[in-house]
C-alpha cells in the first residue's frame, strides 16, 4: 500500500493540489471568515468563529509547506527511478 502512495506522479499531484488549496484558502476563505467573525455581535460566537479561522489558517500554512516538499520529493523519486532503470546490471 505504501509503495503505491510513493509513486512520483501521485506525490507530485498531491503536492500541487495541497499548494493550490492552500493558496485558495489563504486568499479567499480566511479573509472572509475573519470578516464574518468580526461582524457577529455576540462575543462568544465571535471568539468561536475566530478560533475556527485560526485553525483553518494553520492548516493552510501546513498545506503551503508540505505541498512543495511533496513536489520536490516526487521529482527526486522520478530522477532516482529513471537513473536506476538506465544503469546496466552487473
């Protein structure tokens, strides 16, 4: 199972997807969520919405960090795979 997940194409597309989702959440969802949290008149509801926004912001930052790492790892795996397939066996 883990060997199937370590294929370069899957790792690359997963990293690209995480990167895109991270930027979309950071650019569109987070500012709207904080604006909605500020417009709530009740303090407890505002604190709850702000804490949800902070959690989503944390996940966005993690996705922005893990996405490029997966993409670079996929490129390294692809290079190792191609190099090992072209070397002659003794």
